[in-house]
């Protein structure tokens, strides 16, 4: 079996589409389809069911997918081990970060990665936790920071930190802006908030439900920058982390109020696929993410 063909098949099976796999691999779709077909001919097995919605693995395809992932992982490990002989970690790591942390983490994480692993490459993308979970499962991401991750068999996750959420309002909107505010009082304020299933939105609704309240939704907006622009324009209040506001274009335009009775906090976890064992480069990247996040949260 040809390693390149196995890699092509695994990517098509994970992404569920020749079109998406073609774009991810950077090769023409007819060439990709031909290589997968040659693999099927060699194995005398139909590996993918092709339909109008994409491609899904057959029973034989699912078996080869499990083996293929292991084969490709072992090849990558071999390359890394050979790289270590000359004193370097190699390979590519795709990292996913939530919008509230991406602006703060990207530069220091990239700088540390290049310094520690000059022969490796890092790719960083920004996304919502639900979308990044799917990307971890289908192989588009190797590791990601996720909010309020629910444990499952497809992902390995390590809880890192609890991040406090604040009520965010335009500067000068209230004389009481510096005082803490109770969660019941927050329920009476018009909120500019992301749509479900955003992790912060779900956390706010869950905590309010626990005290018998519901949020007053003024607007549903997906995007931290857009939310803050609307808050500055007087459209309502937001509930965000300090880092989300700190990394905005004009952080001085906003005031943050602590929320009490109870406080709002959201769990940050470092997640990776449970189906693909971590390479040495990935393990080193995971440690860099932990260290960079810890330094960010403590202000060092």
C-alpha cells in the first residue's frame, strides 16, 4: 500500500467529502479520487460510499481508517525520532483557539514555538468551541483550547483554568459601574450575547436557570469584536472574560463589573483527539500552550 494513498483516504474519510479533502490537501479533486480508487483496486475493497452529500467509509473503509491513522502516526513518529537524532522536533501542528484568547495567545505562542521547535511548523486558527471539537475529531486540528468541554470518547481533555466572566458596559454608562453586581440584577439587563451553542451563552443561561431567572436578550451576535462595538454604541451589555475585552481594539472604552451571587466562571480545557496518539511535537506544543496560558492568566 502507498503511504500517500493511505493519507489521502484518511483525509477524505475524516472530512466526509472529496471536495473538502481536495482543498485541505491542495490537490485537484480528480487526482485525489483516482488515487483513492487505485487503493480500492489494490485492496479489492470498496472503501468509501460516494453520494451527493459527500463520502462515508464502508465497513472495510472504517477498518482501514483505524489502521491508516495508526500507520500515519507511526510514520510521523519515525520522522520525529530521526529529527531528534539531529537534535530537533519536526512536523506540523494545527492549533485551535477561541476568539477571546486568540489575540492574546497567538503571538507569544508562535514566538515560543519557533524558538523551541525551529524545524516544526505551527498553524493557528480561531473558532468557537463546538466547531473546534468537530475539527479535532475529523483531523483538521491537532489540539485546541475549548470552553466547558463535555467529556466524550472521541476527545482527550485536560482542564486548565477557570476564567471569570464579567458584565461589560460602555464607559460612563453608570455611576455604579465599578461595583459588583448580583446575577439576579444581570438578568434584568439587555444583553448583547452570542447565539447558541456558544459556550459563554450556555454558561450564562445555565447559571441564571439555577437561580430561577432567564436572560434578557437584546441582540444575538456571534463575534467578540461586533459584540463590543454594539456595547460601546449603547445597544446593551455583554458578558465576557477580562482577556476578551483586554485584547479588543479599544479596551479603555469599556468598564468591567464583577458578577456575584454566584460568580460566573467558565472552564478552559486543552483538548486533542483520542483517536490519534500525540506525537512528540504535539506533546511539546501542548506544554507550550499550558505555559503560555498560565503566564497570560497570571500577568507574567
